[in-house]
């Protein structure tokens, strides 16, 4: 009764198409609680979470240190009074400045990734006085108007056009394409260090460095959208760290709240931030930087350091990547390519229909995955950094069986 009532409320008050899709995928139950890498449902089933909240659960679900920090904030002051100084926000800004690349120093806190991108785009215009932006084809930066304009998939953009003006999209990973359009009227180039919703696309080695050099040549700001790649997901604090590149502005969210509280941020250098120093109320947020969310984020950064999760995520990511590539070699009719970095991995299938089938087969075996928004052929795997190797091995075993089943009927898909 509990499950049916929930689904009926989805159909009546949320979105009937969403409810239908969940039923079709075999997800006709209600999540009830979660710990670590396990999500439990109303039927008593335990699912291994390999989706990781689209990158949110770097620490897994309900990490005890993050929960404790949030409980303390609840017992003292969970939300900002907006007038007095806010110590957790000040501590978090300092902590981010210490781990951020280069001289990124000042931060503004928001509640989501799309808000972080909106703030970054506004800051770039404020700092440069220019109006042109360059983004990448197949990029995903969010779905509010500014971030949607930067997002590179027509499926999401077309229904809401006309969007913002003066945005150009170029091929991701192709420095020549960027060089052909960048000029002295460009305010910023915005890129993901690894395209997430685009299909876990890792750019060629040296690409981000070349982007940085082009931006410097034309006085253009480089915005790194680290919403999905940041806070340890790729085995380093930030995706740009893999090439030693320093952006002018960086957008963060997802894993920053430790999977417990929603929080995002945009962070920049003192030079870029000057416009907000001159006029600090040009950009504000009622809920952004609240004590509860900042306390969760501070605890998240501490846990990553204390538990050495950057190193562990790198090691376990390599183990998962190796296992997936071995499966791909056995079933080339089903898997076109395996790619990724750290615990951010994509499985590109040969046929779009294979994605839904693979999801259904794994869900039936209590493993949760999903495809990327911009490319349904790509199944994403973003497990918690804390997932043990033996659990990864179990996932690989189940996934291989599922791929074998798909291979037997691939011609019919």
C-alpha cells in the first residue's frame, strides 16, 4: 500500500511520465534508508549504489562524521541570520582556498551546481566587461537560463529558446576549434575537465593546458565547471589538477556537501573577484552559505583528507576501469569503449537500446546505474570512493553476466 500510494502521488502531483519510466525500469519500490554504498527499499532489498547520486556520494551515504557535523549545526544554528558573521561559512571558504589550484581565493556559496555556474558566468562578465562566451558541444552546465545556454545539447535548449546571446559552442578536446573563435571580445571559456553528462569524455592530454594558454593570450577568463569532477571524484581534489592547470573561476557542487546537504560554490582569484568587492550585494543568496550546509562541506573535506580518499579513489578507480576493459574486450559487439578517471567511468555501448536493457538487468541483480543525460549510449559508473574492492569485484561479475546476456540478443536491439 505504501509503495502504490507513493507512485500514485508521483502520477498525480509530480510527473506521470516519470512514474511510468520508473515502473518500466523495474523500480517499483520506494527508497527508505541508505548507508555507505547500500540503498535499501521498502521491500527490504539492498542495492549497491554505483550511480552515486550522479557524483554526489563521494563519501557514500550518511557518512557518520558529516552526519555528526550537521546534527551539531541543527542543535545550534542551522540557517543564517543574514546579518552577523557566519563562522562555518568563513571556515569553509578558507578550506577551499587552501585546496584550490593556484591563487583561487574568494568563494560565494550557493545551493546547486547550476547556481554555481550562473554565478561564475555573471562574475566573468563583471570582471571583464565583455559579453561573449565559449562553451563545448555536448557540455552540461545545468538547466537554469544562463547555464542552459552554456549546455551543449539541443534537446534541453530548444524548448526554451531564445536563450542568452553571444554563446558559441565548439568541439570539446579540439584546441583548433577553440582557437578559431576566441578573441579579445570573449569574456570566458567554460569547460568541464571531463564531460560528465556528455558521456564521460576525457579530453586529450594537454588540452586543458592549451586552453589556459589561449585564454591568457586573449585576456579571456577560464571557467572550470568542476560540479561533477570536483571534490575527489577523479582521484584528485579537482579535475584540472591532472594537468596542473589553474582556472580563473571554478564552479563546485554535488560532492561538496558529502551527500548530506545541498551546497555549491563558485571560487575565483582576487583579481577576478574585485567587482564583487566593490559591490558585494550584486550577487546574493538567502540560503547560500547556511551553517548546516557549510558544516557538512567542512566535514566532507576533513574526511577526504583523514581517510586518504583521493588515493583510495584513484586505486579503486583503476581497479574498476581495468575490470571493465577486460569485459569490453570479451564483448566488443556490446561495448564500444570504456573511459574515465578515478571513480568517474563511462561504458559506451554499441547500441542505445542496450543501455536500458543493461540498467534493467543490473537493477534486477540489485545494482544501480544510469545513462548520461546527453548520451543514452553511455552508462555512467560513479560509485562512492569508499566502496571496497570486493564489492567492486562483485559488481564486475554481475555486469559481465549482464553483458553476456545482451551479447546474445544484440542484433535484435
